[in-house]
C-alpha cells in the first residue's frame, strides 16, 4: 500500500496522466469541432494512424519532431478530405464512411511504412520531441515540474481548450459554426455558408486528429508500428459524449481516460506478478463504465450525422 | 425498376473492385513494379493449383463469418463493430471447453465446443446490445472497447492459465473439423459458413421476422408505429450477430489454427465490416466479397515472393474497394442521380 | 414604384416542373398575396427568391435592376427576408443568438451583447414586436417565435418580407396582432409577400393577389376587384364543388374512453394534462386546435406509442395496461400518423412491402408466426390495393419514397382501412395533399365512419375539422376546453376556445 502513497509514484502518475491524456484530448477536440458542424466522424482511429505514420516519417527523415507533427496535421487533412467529399457532396452515411476511413487509412499508413523501410522486421527509431520547460513557471516547486515542463504539443493541446471555449461561446463565428450543426437549413437562410463550414470542420478535425496521431510517434514512443493507435480514436469519441460536446467537459473526460491509462502502466511497472493483460484492460473497461453511467441522454447537436442538401424538397 | 435496382447493387461493387485494381496497378507502376506481372502472380497464388485454391477457401471461411455477422447487425440498423471481439471470445470459449471436457469423444466434443463458441460470441454481442437499448449508449464505441478487452483476455489465457510449453500459445485442440478436399486445408467450416449464409438470406428476405428486422434497420420510428418490437429486435440482432462471429472464431480454431496465439483473429472484425458494406448487406454478396478478400490475401504472399512488391499493396487495393464501393452506393442514391436512373429504367420499360 | 419583378421563372426537379414561366411583381409598401393550393409552386418560387434554389430559367429584377441571387446570403444583402412556415430557429439557442446569427454588421469577432441588444430592442419597439431576448427558443410561444423570425429579417435590413403561411399556427387573436405588425411594416414602405390560402385573411390584408396553379401564374388581381369565390375558382381551376358530409349523432357504445390522462403535463406545447374524452362507435370526433397543444401526444397515447403517466385509457370496454403499438393494432385500431414519411412508411422499402407492414404475421401473408412469407399472395393483395385505392406508381416494386405525397397517403389508407378498423386515429390526414387527394382521403374517412368505425380526427386545419366532425373537441395547452356539436357548430365560440378562453385577456395584452 505504501507504494501508492509514495510521492514519487504520485508525481509520476500525474505526469503520465498529462501525457496520456494529450492525444485523447487533441483528438476529442477534433471530433468536437467536427460534430459541432454536424459531422460525426468515427474514422478518428484511421486518421490518427495516418497522422502517426506521416509524423514519424517526417520526424525520422528530418530529425525534427515538430516538423513531423506539422506533417501529421497535413496528412490528417488529406485523409479526412476524402471523408469530407464523400459525406458532404455524395451524401454517404457519415458512420459508414467513417468506418471506411478506419479501414483505408491504416492500410495506406502500413503500405507507406513498408515502402520506406522494406519488409524487414526491425523497427526504425526516430528522435522524440524535446521537452520545452516554460521559463520562470517551470521553476515553481512541485507544480513547475508537473505542469510546465512538457513538449510544446502538450501545451498546445491544453491551450486549445480555453481557446475553443471562447470560440464557441463568445464569438460570432463560433455561434454561426454551431448553427450549422444544429439546423443547417436555418443557418443557410441566415447567410451562413453551410457547406463551406462543414468542409472547414473536416479540415480542423483532420488536422487535429493527425496531430493526435503524430503525437504518439513523435512525443510518446519513438517507433511506428501498425496498431499504434489502439482504439484511442474511439476513446476520444466517447470523451466527446461524456464531455457533453463542451471543451471543458472534453478536457475532464480526456484527463480521466488519460489517468486510467497512466495508472495501468504504473501498475504494470510496480506489479509484475499480475498479468499485464488484465491491467491493460483498465482504460477500456473504464471507458465502458463511464459511458454506461454518465454518458446517456442525447445532448449533441440536433442535426448531427444528417446529410445536408440545399435543394432537397 | 426492381431489376434496375438489383443491377445497380451489383454494378457498384463490381465497378469499385475494377477501379481499385486500376488504381492498384498505377500504384505498383509508381513504385517501380510491373502491374501485369504482379496481378499474374496474385491470381496464380490464389488459383494456380489445388493447394493454392484451398488456401483461399481456408482464408475466406472466417471472413464469411465476420462478414455475415456485420451484415446481419446492419440489416437491423445496429452497427456491430465488435465482430473481432466476438470472434475471439468464441475461440476462447472453445479452448476452455476443449481442454476441460476431455471426457467427451471427438464429434460430441467438437459440437459442444462449437456451441460454446456460439454462446460466448452471442453473450459478447449481448453487452453492446443491451447497453444500447437500455442506456442509449453508442454501440460502436462499446463494441470496439469490448474488442480490446477480448483480445487482452485471450492474451491472458494463452500466456497464463492455458499456456502450453514455452511459447505464448495454448495447446492444440484435439477435436478438429474434417478436411475433405484432397490434401488441401479446406475444412468443414466452409460448409457451415455457406449453409449459414443461405439460412440468413432466406431468413432476411423470406420470413416475416426477417422482414421486420429489415424494417427496423430502415426506419425505427415507422417500425415502432407499426407495432414491431423494435428494441427486442435490435437486441436479438446483436446477439445473433455476435453468435455468428463467435461461431466463426470457434470454427477457425477447430479448422485452421488449432491453438490460440498472438494475432488470432487480427483484423477479421473490420474486414467483416468492409465485406458487409461492399456486399451491399446481402448474405450472398457477403460470401462473394469475402472470397474476393481471401483471394487478395492468399495471392498477396505469392506476389511478394514473385515480384518483391510488399503485400500491403494488396491491403491498399482492399481498402480502396471499400472507399469506392461506399462512395458509389451513396452516389447512386443522390436525389438527382436516383431520378436519372429511375427515368432511364422507365424509358427502357416503355421500349419493351 | 415596383420593388421586385420576377420574370419567366422556371424550375424543374428532375422531369417535373415546380415552376413554369412565372411572373410576379411586387410594389414598394404593398402586401402582395401569393395564392395557390399545396403544390402550386409557391414555396419553390419563394425558395428561388431567397437564393435557396436556383431557377432553371428566368430573371429577377430588384428596383429595376437585374440581379442574380445564388446564395441566401445574397438575398439577405438585397434586403429580402423570409419567415418560413416551419420556423428556421435554432432551438438550442436563445432568442438573441438566433437574431444575430450570421450577421456581419459589426466587424468585431466577439459578440457585443449589450450594444446589439439595444439595437434590437429599438427595432422591436418601432414595429411593436414584443419579445424576450434572453429566453431559449423552446420556452416561448409559437406566436413569439414568429415575431422573432420577423425581427430577424428586419435586423438584417429586410425591405421585402415573405411570410409563408404565417397564420397557420396562430390563434385568431394572434392573427390580429400579426396584421397590425404587417400594417406598420407597409407604412414604413416595406413590401410584404403574404402566402396563404385562407380567403378571409387574404382579402383582409392584401393589396394585390397573384394566383398560382400547377406551377404557373394564373392571374394577378386587385383586392377591390375580386371576390372569395372568384379566387377559389382560379386557384382550383374549376368550379369548387364542396362535398357536404352528413353529420350523425351517436350516443351508444364507446370505442375509446380517456379518463384524467396526463403525460408530460408541465409542458404547454408537448404534453397532456388531466384530459378526459370519449369516442363513440361510428362517429368522427374532431380535435380542433392550433398545432403544438398536445395533439401529437394525444394521438400517440391512443395508439400505444406513448405511455400515460396518470389516468386510464379504456379501449372497447377494456382498460389498457400494455401501452405498446402492437396491443392497439391487435385491437383493430388504425393510425394515419402525422408524419407519413417518418412514422407511417419505410421509404427504402417497396410499395408492396409498405402495404403489408402491419400484417406480416397474418396467416394470409406468412405461414406460421413469423414464418415464411407468401410472396404470391402478397403480390395479389398489392395489385388489388393498387386498383381499389387508385395508387399511381410505375411498379409495386418501386421504392415508396419515389411516390408523390398523395399516393403515399393512399398506400397508408389502403393499409389502415382495408380491414375496416374499429377505431381510426387520423392525424393531419391531408397535410400537403392537393384538393383531389384531400377529397379522396375525406371520403374514405367518412366511409369508415359509416361502417361503424370511431374516428379520432386530429387536424390543425380548422375547415377540415368543421367539415368532417360529428363532434368537435377543442384542445388547448394539453387540455380539452370544450366539446361542441358538429351540426351547426358555434364557430366563434370554438375559435375563442382555440386561443384559450381564460387566457384571452392576457394574450391580447401580449400583442399590444
């Protein structure tokens, strides 16, 4: 028991909670921006996988993890524009097409990796992003190390939360954006460009989900392997539901899921006698329980997931 | 009109496949390969001789099961993304039965074991179903989470209680499905799969319960207003879908793999989803597409050996098929395209 | 001075003309009515004017200049505003947020609440539009929502205001208030296009009237030089034959009794509060009332789609304990639901399949319970229905979503009435249908009544209720405010009840 109360353990736990929550947070925000414009995208896992690969490749080739993250964002946008075109213009069902992306994107990622590194089984290693302690703040005892000595991506992720809050609640653009997800026809009659907003939403979603994927291979582990995403996209999806489509709520949900992930890793380290598989189930089980007990009631945008055609009679 | 509809339903996936092969050829040319030669190896690998043909059938068997599982759930409007978990749990149950009830003789052990797979898969499908109809949870998220849990659980089994020897794997099952075509690995599982597909086809399109199930899948509100037990049907379809996948896992264990080890069932769930969607949610279409996927998988290795091109070229073709097929189905359903096609067929009717 | 001129407007959907060579001119400061049946092309024409649809041919002139309106944003810029029949309000937002949505007046990216609110209030006071800015849309009445819509248009600088069926959802007293607002608008040199088919209102408020029929302009007339009969004849294209149905008085057996039934009773618009009523065999009981006073909930309660929170429902003498649609269907209750596409039909299934939706387990349709379907018997049945109910479709294997509204409704009628129900719940049975189809539906309902079926008719169309009902019950905020005889009904008293007798004084204050 005393191991758990050990300060070192707690500190490590908090630090890794923050790190583990980051990809979930970024990708959940991606989904938030998408769904606020009425686009349910369950292809997050796929976009993340592609972002993870592109991020890794660029970071590996240039030695610049930050460039890798940027490239991951671009990759995410490219993949998600397939989804955007087919759902917005062709009116494909969003759920079905999201699923298609989940199958398509990882296949491309895996293909590109094999083209680059051949079929050999040895894993290529890239450099991980350096931490960038924030001057002054990082020297505050205790808090400084926990909160202000991270990679830039982590700061970006957490900064996006208040920014998104301001955007959705305080700006005209945010209000217009939300109207597209609630009642696109009304938005259109108010002069809001619905189709453009939906495309924009998909671009934002692709970029953020791509960054979330790239985070995994540039800040978290230094290799790429198929299945590196391991369902984080779906956990992010539940974070949006659990967070009630609000940036603050999404942050809390991401932290919770990040915490369970961190906890199971810490427990694996401490407790080698328990089979690791049982511990590794914790984040997934936790997602299920959280959803089952708190994730009910439809609270999402009213026109979420519905196709929109201007000239529909 | 109906024949026209049917024609489109077949034309879209066929075109999607052709288009994917075309794009695949371009891709192969781009990375310095010879597309014609590559495809030649691909089909040689799939059909070249009896044992190659056998391998494609062996590979198609589990895909038919997960494809049917996905088809059945989607027909009732529930998105079961958990076929992989159900497949794995079915196999886990079978391992448990096979290693525990050793007193039974071959055939009865096999039957009990397969049944246990059905039950375990059904139970694993019950969870997202019941959470959806009672708590309104998104079944996709739940079933995905259950996939990861099932895979970890299987890992626990073959590294822990059921580990056999030094390698992380279970002992081989003793009761095996019969092999019946020469010295190929084709086993009785394929017959089970085909019979199941036919049964499902007749159930969905020729019985009134199947009719109700499809109605629920197309319009829940109207089904409710017309007196169908919507929630019950949704739960039922989830359980049956899970049971089909579970049987698939059990069959794969008893027919092909014989033991559980890392990678068992890997990707079968999502492939099943893709197969169902490309097969236009029709059990017969599902079988055809599952076979196509198996051809691609079996031929890919031969192609890699023959040309040095990575097998993932084939994965891309497979992924493109779904991208094109789904986009194509949506395209022909666009209001003005639908109108155009309807006019086309009514003109044809006039000419006749 | 001429403000708007639409010339030669044509719009095709597929092969069908929704508008054909339409001409419409609107002067500054006038109220110009567009008169026409459902499907005459009014909505299409207006959607073209506000940039939602693109015309296939024709041009639009504003103040003598040719303009191209290819997006709704352009229409807003040109000073054209529209109040849609189904309001374009975002329910998850407040009145204020709905009004400022999409505006580009202020360059600031942030919402300057106080300054904007002040401006909106001034505008509202000028035209006598009484609204509460901070309330969520869901908490204000339909009349208030309409005022929000008008204010929305004015805030964007509308010079021409299109009002699409603005009185359909209003009580008589609210209509008076609306007309006062319209007069203030025209006094300020704003033009109004008024869309309606209620003659009395049209003749009261319009300066000129343009009649559309089957997508074409028939005639434009001055109000002074026309009469209601002339307009009606122009609109329908032939002499109006009003079929009169004989009224019956029943007092025998009840097919349905509701006693003190409540559902979601705190809601004025979506609930039912201590409601009691009875329905005799062989009569039509019409429920009159403005949409959104609990009629939907009533219909769903007596078909098993909702479960009452309090009170009892007695069907054919037995108290209902099992509120599922199947129980009601098995008790021979038929239902023409309010939204045929959402609740009545399965759009992706064929006409044939939709005809047997309710009878899949009947021995004539399938063997055993839920067993194999008898395909041949179904085809025979569908062919019969097609003839008997005059369902016009290319093939019975056609997907039903491709049929016109009238033919879709006929499929529902065939399904619901073929086996002579003991009770029929018909909700807005003729909404969106043209006059021919409407008459057909009315005839069928009366036929059913004459065969002993108790009909609960729920309709927002007061004329329809008057025409068909043997008794009329008025529904207001989830309660029955009075039951009147269908023979020579006291129309004035009923319309007062429809606006809530007791609240008469308070609601007239609200408008002032």
